[in-house]
C-alpha cells in the first residue's frame, strides 16, 4: 500500500550494474508504454516508413553475425551510443563530412562541425523519415508516418515480408503482446535466456552479477503466467541498470484499511510481499523499501511472493530495536469503535473492541427493557416484545408517511445545527458545538475514506483522505482535535463555575464522560507525535501542527518503537471504555436525542 512512495528496492551486495541485471536481460519485445531510452524493440510499421525501411539489418549491424554470443549479458547496461560508430553511417552517407567541412548539414548552416558527428543525438536510425518526404504534396510531416501509407505508394493491407535474414532478427526484435499466453511464454523464455538457472554461457555470465531464477520454482509463483515486461516495463531498453521502479499499482489495487492501515502508506509493496528480502528505510525518501538477502545457493527467490499466511511478514518491520519507525508489536486494525474519529474499519476482532461492544449492547438492552416495561402512548397491554414491535412499526409508518420531510427538517435544525440548544444558551451551544462538530467532521471524513478505499481504491483523493501526512488531512485532523479539547476544557470550567449555584436534585456534570473524551484526544495527539518522530518527520507531517510539535519533543525517536504499542493500547482502552460507558451515562443522548426529536416531529410537535 504505497501512495507517497514508489515501490522501490535496492541492492547492497552488488553495484548499480548488478541491480539492472537482476531485473533481467529481457530480449526484445513490445512495451505498451512510452520509453524515453532507446528500445531494443523495432516497430515494423514505423521502420518500414522510415528512410532505412528498405535496408537490411545486416547492412548496419554486420558485426552481430560475427559475435559468438548474442545477446550478450555484458552489453545490456550500455547506452545505444556506446555501440555507435560514425563509419557505419558514412559508409552510405559519404558526403556528410564534406558538407560539414563546407559549413552545412542538410539545410542547416554549421559553425561547429564537431557537434554534428554524433548522428544519434538527432536521428533515430530505425524511425528517421526521409527528408525529401516533407516536399511531397500528399505527405503531412505533422502526422505520424504510419498513418499515411498512401502518401508514398498505393495503400496496402499488410506490410511487405522481411527477408529471411531480417526475419531472423525480428524473431526477437518484433513487438510481442502481453495478453497472449503464447507470446507471454516467448517473452519469459527470452528473460530466462540470461536469468534462468540452466547452465548456459549467458546464464553463467549473468550469475557473476545477480542470482539466477530457478525455472521450476518460478512456474509455481503467483506471477508465473504474467509476462516479465508487465512488471519490468523498461527492461527491453539500453541502460538496463537504471530502470524505473516497478509499480504494483498498475495491476493491483491498494490494500484497504483493515489489511494494511494508513501507517503503511510509505511502505513499498515489495517490502512485505517479496520473499528473501529485508525491509530498510530509504534515507532520502523516508520510505520503507527492500533490500535483497543472499541465499546460500545463490538462487533468486524474490519472485516467490509472500501471502501473509502467518505473522512472519509483519515481523520484518515489527520487532524490538528496529530502525524502521515501526512499533515493536504488530497492532490490530482500527475497528468499528474507532470510527467516530478515524478512517477505521467495520471490524471487531480484537479483545478491547469485543468487550466494549458487549457492554455497550448490554447497556442498551437494559435501557430499552426498562423503557418498554412501561406503557407506550396509545398502546394497550402486551409484553415488552410486543411493545417493541409496535414501536418499530410506528417508526416505519412515520418514516414512509408524509411526515418524512418534517422529520428531516427536525434532524437538520435540531440535531445537526443544535438549534434548540442555541435558543436556550448560546454559550452552552458553543461548548457543545466544539465537541460535536469535531467528532462529526472526523466521522464523515473517515466514512468517506473507508468506503472510498473499498469501492474506488484507484482514486488518488481517497488515499489523501487516509494519509495523515497529507497536508490537508493532517491539518484538519489536528484542528478538530484541538476543537474537541477546547470544548472539554470550557465544559469543565463552566461546571466548576456553576457548581456552587447548582439547584439541589439536578444531576451533576458527567465529568467521567468529559475525562474519557479528553484522555482519548490527548493520548491521540501523543501517538501522532510519536508516529511522526518514529518515521523521521515525513514530508507533509509538519501541517499536523500539534502532532508535529509533540514529535519534536522526543530527543530519541528510535526508542519510541518499544513504547508506541503500549501507548496505543492505552488509547484503545480509553476508547473502549467510552463506548461501553455510553448507555449508562448522560451520553446516551447521542442516541436518544435524534430518536425523540424525530418522533416528536412525526407527531407534529416542535
């Protein structure tokens, strides 16, 4: 689950050359994305329309026939210019040097002839169009040549066949489709020509740089039926050692919160899913990337993917004394009790969640049992179950009646905007609003992030909602946390001021509820500061003003990995206690107030 980081890895036991060779000497097939570097693949249509379209491969590449090994793994990291010799062009274009000495090159005036001696800096020998074509009335130089077959000759349904010698070259250099099982097999065979563990000369040379792939083991891997170039998009190019990192997201959607969690936003996919690698922190990007481990037999096992059957994979990062910024213990996913504040999940698998929900439901049963033990308006007789069904029936009748607009209006004005409370006391409304709207904002932000990650995980904005290091997300989460704390502080102060003048018989302020909420938020800010410090103050985290400030207070962030898990469980325990306390406290109005207001609206009461 990587949004802020590419799926990067690095090699520590070989140089840059070795890193490129690991990906493989993939020979000559079609890449369906633009490639900046010179590709080994030749587009037959573009080549046919070029100035050299009628020229045999051997006329320019005559040395290939004399090589005892082709392709040669030692050449894959070289640049196209490393193979260029001006004599190859001058054998046909013999007037070029004379023109340069005369101060011209084509229609250009030349002042520095030496700058024109590298033909490849301007001309692609396989796709260079004929200069004279620009003078043709039927040829439009602004349009692709391959779309103008009728400009030079009568249009045809197919390209002319290659000569027998050129056809042999195109066996490897012709584009290959990645959606055809037969072509995929050919592509992978080309890769294994150098990277397979079969004892050939090419493989022996490759093994000097990188470990080889056991073909038998590879057939049972998750990607055995996937073309190598699906992942290694730039493999069929010169400078094979500087390919861009593979992006697993081109095929796989990111994990949702329950599987990986927002804490894994900066962890590369390979750090968890590749076999035989170690997770390391990249000092430049601050991301968790991967580092290959040498196997005793020198065999490459990185393609044998890890499936998360056990907790072993989590222990790559989550262990005591790690330098990755990960808690020493693997923590459970944020559950349903975390939803009021976080982009959590609809899960309830950990002990704290199960216990708190059990107490919460038990409290609701007690409350409604007591409520239904009395008589409902308009009801005659019946036990509690019958009364419950009558109550539900009345609610459904009201919802599907003409009163639904009245109910929505009441919920909007008196629940969402707290109109009744404002009429009674603007001061109390402000205190309540700081707490209420802080939770409401976080709740709906979290819902959008959760359902977005489940239904539209390919939308980048979804992961901005999840990522606490995204500036807007971090700032607003801290802002709402400060709002809640301000409301709690003002409520405590108001309670102390009014305590002396309290009318006897009226209930006292529920300080336990306020204390639980305040404790949850304070510990939450501490956790945020610890996370920011542990992960090296990632880019964007500075917008979480409170959390970032707390993070700066820790002089030794590395030691926090041992403590973080315990503080996290304190935060979770306070949250569970808050949820369990709701039915037994005045906090029950969170549930009952909207119900009562809706019932009154249905009956026409203001």
